C-alpha cells in the first residue's frame, strides 16, 4: 500500500523502527511512554515497533522507573551484544583495526605498522602490504573476542584519498598522495574472503569517518552543520550539513594557499598541505635550519618540535628559551591554517569547525587561539561571527570509531534490518491500468 507522498507502508514501518532505535541509542534507556513524544509516534506504533525489536533481540528491558500515580514504567535500551562492527583506520604510520559492540565498547584491537625504515613515503602504502595487514587483522580481532563474523553489521574502513564506486569493483580508492591509482580495495578484500558475503564493507575517506564520529558523539553534537578537519601527515576535511546524516569529504588540503609555492606531495604547488601537514611542518623546520630528531615517527618528531618552540619552565620555574626557528615555522603555519579556515568559513558558513587527528590535537592545544584570530581576520564578517572553532573531543583514534559508525548508520537507516527480506508490494490497480492504457 502506498501513501500519498509515494512512500509505502513498508517505508513507514522502517522509518518508525529507525526513529525508535535512534532515540534508544542516543537517549536511552527510555520507557515506552517517553518514546512517544521523543519520536513523534503514537503509543500504538511505539508498542508495535518495540515488540518487534525485542523479539529480534535488538532491544531489551533495563529496569523500571516510578510513574506519577501509576505502575512503574519499564525502561528499554539497545542490546549492546546483539550486533558488532569493525572499524579500520588506514593511517599515515599504521593500520588500526578495532572490534566494537553496539555500545561502541572496544572488544579487541590490532595495530600493524606501515613504517618502511626510510624509503619513499609511498612505499609504506604498498597495496599488497595494506591488504595483507587487513587479511590478518580482521580475523584476529574476531578470534580474540570470540565473535563469529556472521554477527557483524559490517566492516568500516577509513582511507586517505577519494573513494569512488563501480558496479564491478565496489569501492575504488584514488589516493594520489599515497601512490594509489584506482585501487579496487573492496574487491581485493572480497577476494580474500575475510567475512561472509552478507557482511558489507563500508570504505570511505578518513576525514569523513572522523566527521561522522565527532557529529554523533563528540564536539559536533547539537550542531546542524559543521566542518571537521583532520590533521595528520596531511590535511583533509569533512563538510556535514545534517547532524545525523553522512558528511562529504573535501580535499581541503589541496586548496592553493600560495601561487608557485612549495611542492605538495600530490604533485601540485602551493597546497595548504604543503605547509600545514605534519610531514611538511617537519620538512620546513629542517629547511629553516632546525634539527628534527631522526629515526623516529612523525608523532614523536612533531612532539619534539612543539617542545622546542614552547619549552616547559625549568626546575626553578623560570621560562626556558624557545627554539626561534621552530617557533617561527609554527607561527607562519598558524597563519596558513587561519587562511585555510577562512576558506571553509566563507564557502560553507558552518556553525562549527572542529579540529581532529593526532597532529591537529597536538598543534591545536598550542596555537588554536592564534589560528582562530587569523581565520577571523581573513573571513567575511557575517559568517565569521557565527562560527565556533574547537578541538575534537574523541582523541587521535576517532577515525576508527567513525569507520565503525558507517555500518551502524546504515543499519539504523534500514530500521535495524540487516537485509531487506520483505517482498516488494505491488503497485495499486489504477497505476497498472494507466500503464497498460499508455502502452496502446
């Protein structure tokens, strides 16, 4: 049966299930009585949906609360161990794989380094090496937690680069800065048979997975639109126009901030990433005469640069002398970032700009105020007065959490059904009659 706006009764049932699941997930435990106003559904619809979800094992009772003059009201919550998700971050220096339950409790974690001990940067992203880490790590986290792969909602993977989709290969990664040219990552993983065919892969840009996590659980909660920026070796961003909807990854790091400027690892000149990414920061410090520590990870080297520029007081409490070279490079970087933020402000007019990623969190704690001041000076007054710039709150591992949310978000959108099993409802008789008439 179809209603006037074209939706079927099946669509309405799915939307009702989605509404109940989301409210229980984000605001539960809740009683059936509270779910009515929270979802806008009638008490009868709430009771029907809850009965289905309890029968399917997705929802369970969680105690009771007193009511005003009546029987205690039973509370309901999502059953955390009814389904599971895997989140993967293919990062700058490692592949991180985590297994979560529905409450996003981490049940197992595996990390595999991508360091190559010195060769070209793209060597660490050898497709065979990365796929090999996933082939080993995905079964390992399942085995450690004792979870059957059939119980997964899906495997979410955050990658550096642009993700396109084709009917033949599924998700294809175009990672220009890491040497990936049309890598059919989903097909390669399917061929490895790590999970059953019924378990989907959700492969997307790492900045988008970070944005999903911060909007659902972090600094983005309550904002209707925001931009979440990811700082690591490079720079990326995700534009979110709906607090519950998926964001859109944008190659913000490859906006030109200086004509005929430094060569970026994408091959172009003058990109923001050539000045603001951790890799470029350390290179600029060395070029200016600084001495970054050798033989250590980028994380450790960036920590050393910040410590040199902003030294801690000595044992007597006296201020130590900063490394003038490191300080000058960082101050120049703050202005480049401010200019880059102003582009985001003028283009998208967001309520918030949120800074995440391991390098973003390190840098932001030191000079976010300076970056914000530059951003305001380069932006148009109206959107600048309405934006707030903050650090993300989910830590440096948020890409993995966001990757795990990708299958969870799709699960919610389908009303908690892993597969659509209901038969398609037939068109109404009038539609069939008019179709037959028009054929003559």
